[in-house]
């Protein structure tokens, strides 16, 4: 995966039936999520005042991406995207 210089704020749509993201939009781009590859729950890795992060590696219509939900900021971010995306 190619590292993005800094995390980009993203808008994530959630598929309640599949219990995973269905699409992710950032910087004028939108990708359809086809599969949830991995989930990393970091609730115990942060101090309570900082808040937990939830990291998801997803397969998209154009490659794979790493999405992060920052509970303290209540925002989604795109951290990494492969070269194909």
C-alpha cells in the first residue's frame, strides 16, 4: 500500500445489512467497498480522554484502502490506499 502523506477526512457510508462500509468518499473520489478484509480494534490502546480508534482494511472497486474511525473526533479518515485505487 502507498502511504498517504497525512490522513484525509472521509465520508463513509455504512451497509447495515452487511455490517461494513459500503462506500468511501474523500478528495472528490468515491470508491465502492466490496469486502471487509480486516478490523483492528484499538479501544484499549489509548487513554480514555483520547478515545479509541477503529481501523478497517477494505477491498474497494479499485484496490484496497485503510479506513480509520477516530472516536474522539467522531470522524472517518483514509490513511492508506494501494496504487490501484
